[in-house]
C-alpha cells in the first residue's frame, strides 16, 4: 500500500514538472540515496560577496571576455615592439565564409555523440538525428543568413552553464 502511494506521488510530481528529465532523476537519486546538493557558491569581488548564481555567471563571463584585452595591454607595456603584432584590429568586413550546404549540416549532426543529455530546449540528440530530414533546410538557411549578415540569432545563444565540482 505504501509502495503504491509512493508511485502515485512520483507520477504526480513528474507529470506536473516542467523539466521531466530533471525531476525524474531527482526522484531516482532521492530513492537510491544518491541525492546531491550543490554547494552554495560565494565569490568575492573586491569587498563584495556575490551568492546569486546568475550574477556569478555574469561575472565569470565578463572576466573571460575581458582577460585577453588585459593580457595584450600588459604585454604591450612591457615589450611594445615585439608584441605589437599581437594587437587586434576591428575589421568586420574582412572575413569571408562560403555558404554551408545541407550535406555539411547533416554530417555534423550525425557526428554528434549519442548521449542522454539534453540541451537548453530539452531536446535529446537522438531525437534531433531522427528528425533531421524535417529541419535541415531551415537550419542550413539560418546558418547561411547568419554568416552573410554577421549576426547570430539571439534565441540560439541560450546555453546551460553548469560548474563542475
């Protein structure tokens, strides 16, 4: 009787969940005693402690995008003649990329690893591979328009970033 009640409760939790995969794994880990709690992350920036995961992610992103510029400016102050060739210059119209073909998109997607993990939109790799014939043309078009205009669609920039401990 208790087992049946647990099953019904688990079914309700899974059916009402937005992220069913994540919820299912939480239930499995809870039942097997493997439940892991991620530690609270605290970073210090100056004299300020940051605990908000979103803000921590933004700070890491900001650091890693600015570190190259800082390194270049430091290198140029120590050896301006030798390091001057490291300077980067903005020239947005100098890069030429040939249009990609549907065959290239198909090859790249078929070469993806068949693992059970899902991306930002909760679509597993095996499903992408099975449905490839239905979206290879629009996907190729999006890539080529992106290369042609030099812009990247905002909705494709979404990603899940998870620190490894």
